[in-house]
């Protein structure tokens, strides 16, 4: 059961509800990121959506519901992109697959860095149940990366003592661009950051150090 099933709605049309909530989440993202969750009111969200406040409440029950929809939408979209990529790379050599994984994840974070930072800052405003659902969703990225690393270990291409921890570190390094871009952005481009981090990661895990490190 999705947590969105628990969000109040006065409509009995599930397709309409899903469509309206997608619209609300997309519009609310810009308002939340610009003003912050606490400083944003529902009237401002309704205006951004081109809806009346009453119409907005046909599809959500509270501002917290909207926050959940915003964070869930962003995480779901990025996770789906990563999972689809890994499916396409299932027969690709682990080192090359890891390069593509890092590139896709880090570019995704870079393209929506404000959202990534917003998620770190505002997840605390969700209810414990909603917060746990979001944390579980975020953990899927780690699981996808860990599976890729374990495939490299099983093939003899990688030497890794703790694939889970390394997967977590790789994900965190990607998020770091959003959290620390005020510093990093003055010293390198996102593509340079991706290349340097990829090279550093692969150098520590490749069994054959002569393997070419590519961006």
C-alpha cells in the first residue's frame, strides 16, 4: 500500500487524483524550494498550481501531504531512472556499469540540486510514518548500487570488503554536490566532479589496476 493511498481526497476518480497530485507536486516544488516549507502557505501553493484553495483540498488533506508528494515524486523519478539504467547495463562489465551509474546519479542530482538540498532539510517535517516511507525509498538507490558492486566482486573485477557501505558512500558523494555546491561549484564543474570521483572510487576497488579509468 502506498502512503499516497492514505492522503484524503474527495474525488473517486483515481486517474484524476493521480494527475492532479502530480501537478500539485510539480508546482509546489518550485514554491517550497524558493521559500522553504515553513514559510510557504497553502494559498501560495494553490496560486502556483492555478487552482483555488478549495479545489486543491479536493486532492490533498494538508500542507504536509503536499510536502510528502513533492519529496516522493523527486525520489521516485530519480530511482526509476537508476533502476532502468541498471536493467540496461545488466550485461555490461561491472566497471563500465558503475561509471554509468555514477554519471547518471550525479547528473540527476546536479540537474535538480535545489530539490536534493530541500529534501535533506525538510524531510524532518513529515510525520514519522511518511518520513520512514521516504527513507525506505531513498534506500533503494543504495540497494541498486550495492547489487552492482556485488556483481563486480562475484566476477572478480572488484575487491570490496563492504559493498553496502561503499554503495552508501557513492550515493552520499553524489548528494554532496548539492549540499556543498556553494564550495565545489567554485572549484570544478559538475562533469569534472563526476570524473574525479569516478576515478577515485574505481582506483580503490579494481582488482586489475591497469584497467583504464574513463569518465
